[in-house]
């Protein structure tokens, strides 16, 4: 998913789950910021204090994408949660180890991730961690069939869709071929096809298996399950019994389903702007609300926390220590990011026989 899914759809699901506007904003910002937190390392303050943060994403051409350890610590816990072949803990899918790493929608691993998140619902960073978890949870639908490591299973061949402009694009064909052959990481070879909510498409993967994808069906299923998960969290159900929750109100369900197919645009930002306008116009049962998202620079969480206006850090900056830094959304997000990664890599995945750094 891109910003239209991770920010606006998460916000809508959170509001419909019962969260107030201010809390839904924190959840939705955190969900999107997973894709934008590309800086890592130590923050130095003028008073001698320090804060160490991790990154939850790498840009596509980042050298770290060729680092297997970095892949395990970023793409696996934050974007391509292993699905263990849809099997429960203690059971293995047929085939080689790579089958355990393939992302599966709403897998047993994903449900264990939800419960791990719920165990922190009393922490200061509870809402921030919920947003991070919703990012990963949503991506189990959008990124299904792919893995967060360089492997031939991620190759995409004979790709076609219900959008002729995408299928006929010479640039897309060249990019698809290059990434399939030289850099099969995640869904890179599938280009933006998994991220376009309106698209129906199909391809052959690196194992020669024919895959048919229906993004509108996958996305509405994801939003419904996200709403149920957040309803559990809202009602403090740490068992995360999603089946006991009503999910999206019928009218909102139908509206979201319709918009998933009608909102178009070549970029997530274009589609995001349309979703923001729909929210502002009162298209959903919670009424008219004006929301926005600023990833970096003035007005961003990072700017409010440490005064950083640049889009990337050099590591040599020394920032003023603000008295509310320890309670800032940016710091709490990074606390939650580290808690999430630790539990996924060290508690959740080992139950499934998966060791990922």
C-alpha cells in the first residue's frame, strides 16, 4: 500500500472503530510514517542527551537493500510479514524455507502480531504501535505472495492487468524485466500494481506459479479486518478476537468499496488527496473532518520534536533538547517501532520456526 491506504484508509477505519479524531490521527500518522522513517542512528542534543532510533523503511535505490541483514530487520518486520504458508505455529508449509517467508493475508503470524501489539495497550506509545501494526497488517494483503528478501520467488513474468496504459508502458516492461532478473526484492518487480487499490492483475512468479490478484477485494477485506482489530483494541480486548467485532458499518463498507474502485491516480499522493477530500466532504458516517499528513520538514512530528527541517540527517547535527521531547509523537513512534521489531523478530517469528536476525 501507499499513502492513500496507510494514512487515509487507516484513519477512516480507526474513526469507524470508535477512536476519537485526535487518536485516529495518531494511529493513521504512525501507519504512514513507517514508510517515511528512513533515517536511523543517534540523535545528539545540546545538553548532552542522546536518543537512538531505527529506520522502518529504505528507499528503493538505498544501498541497504542489498544488505541481507538490513532486509531482515526492515522489510520482514515492517512490510513483508512472513505468513508461514498460512500454517499455525509449529507447522510448516511444504517446500523450502522460503515458503515460510512468503507474505500471507491475515495469517496466524499476523494475528499473533495483533496480540503482541495489544499487550502494549497501556504503554505511552500504545496508539503509535497500533498504527505501526496496522501498516504491517494491511500489507499482508497488499504484499501477499512476495517476501522481504532477495529471492527468485519475487520474480514477476507475463504481468497484465485491467489497465491497458500500465500493460502497454514500455518503461514498465523494462523496469519489470530488470527488477525480476537482477533485484527481486519484495514486490519491486510488480512495480506499483499491488499498491493500486482499483487494479485487477495477474502474473507468473519465479516458481512458475500463476497468480491472480483482485486489489479491490483485497483492500476492502484489509480495511474491514483493520477496523475489527482496532475495535478490539478500543474495547481493550487483548485476545484480539476479531470475529466478535462488527467491523465497518454497512453504509461505510459500501462507500469504501465503491471508492476503492473509482479513485484513480498514478501516484499514491494523487489518490491520497482524493481520499482526504472525501473525508472533508463528509462521505463517511463520522462526518466531515479535515486531515493532513506531513512526513518531514515544518509541521511534521520530527520537526515538532527536535526542530529538524531537513528531509535527511547527516548524523552531525546537534539539536536543542525540548522539555516535551520525551512525550513527543516522534519519540513515542520510534519507541513503538523498536518494541514492534523486537517482538516480531524475537518472540513472534521464532514460534513459527523463523529466525530473521
